[in-house]
């Protein structure tokens, strides 16, 4: 497992920025992108252009798993999570929620293992490349859907928006494509 700082603008490893120097680099406003209201479905305001990710490589040095930090704004405030993406760069291997401010007994259920496990094996994008992974009310019946948490509509929507943002073109989407093509 290796730690890499990536430049999301170029979908490649960042030049001259290491995990140790990342916080200093992010103090520079030039390393941030302001998001328009249309782009900002995760309610971030701006996105760091440099992100620390984790790569698990197999014996042949092919990427077998990538772990990506994601964030967004839920009903009760910021949600921080990690998403693991399988070697095809289009299947969720797992998700964990690191921190949140969601309502206990409702939105806070995003931390429950039974709910998080529903993401495993779900496809991220369709054959056209459009991100379709979502949290659906009324049951997650397709290969892209996870059943929403009953009574936590805002939290479920926030999770869906956060994942669609970060796994899409404004987030890690171009990086996942580059890894899939063997460029990383």
C-alpha cells in the first residue's frame, strides 16, 4: 500500500508535493478550485486540487485497489469518508465514514456496517462513463443503487451527491480513467 499525492487538474501524481508537504501546499489558494453552484453538488464551495490517495499494487505492479478520501455536506454538517475502488476502477470495494454530524439514530446510520456494506460491488459509472452510483429511496435495485436510510432523506441525498461529485469529472473521475488505461 502506497501513499501518493495526486493533482486532480492533470489526473497524475503531483510534482514536488509529498504527503509531508501537502498541508503547506494546500495553504496556497492557487491549489484550490472554486466550484460553481452547478458543479458543487457536494456543497464544498471549493475543491483542493491536490489530494492524498492510497494505492494497493499487486505483484505485477498493477493497481488492485485505490482508496480515495471524499467529503461533502450532510444535514448536520461535514461528512468525511473514504471510498475503496476495485481494480476495474468502476466498482466500489468498500466505504467507511470517518466523521459526520448527522442526527443520531437517523442520518448517523451512515456509519453502520450493514448500510456501508451495501456499497460493495456497486458499479460507479455506466458504459458511457456517466457516474450513476447513487443512494435511492424505495430500494436500491440496480447495480448502481444503494437503498437510502429511512427517515434520513437529506443525509442519503448528501451521500449520493458526495459520491457522484468525487467519482465524477470534477473529482477523481479523470484519475480513475488514467489508472484504468494503465497510465498510473
